[in-house]
């Protein structure tokens, strides 16, 4: 499956932001911050990571629809992409 370069760049930026969020959560725990604040940040990081997954599946599905023969040859039939989506749901 081939993801557009701009999609990959966007996903990498998002993952770096999430990495920063996770480091922030670690700091919050070390500083014994209020658990409600920590849980709020964990929730935000989780949702951001889910969005990365959905973006990958959406870009992959777009590619599969545009290139059905190649995607099937590479093991990415629409049914396989559907399974990836359902893993995230």
C-alpha cells in the first residue's frame, strides 16, 4: 500500500505531537499531579493516536479503490482494509 507523501508527513507530525503528550503525562505522574488532569491528557493522547490510525486506513482505502489490482496483488483487498478499520473501531 502506498500512502501519499503529504499524508506520511502529516502522520509523522501528529506522532511527534503525541510523543510529546506522552512525555508530558510521564512528567505529570512524576510530579504527582491531580489524577483527573492526568486522565484528561491520557484521553487526549489516546484520541490523537486513534486519529492517526484512522488516517492511515482512510489513505489506504483511497489507494486501494484507485488501484484495485495492485492493492489485491499486494494483499490489501478491500476486505483486508475493512479488517484494519475494525481493529481501530
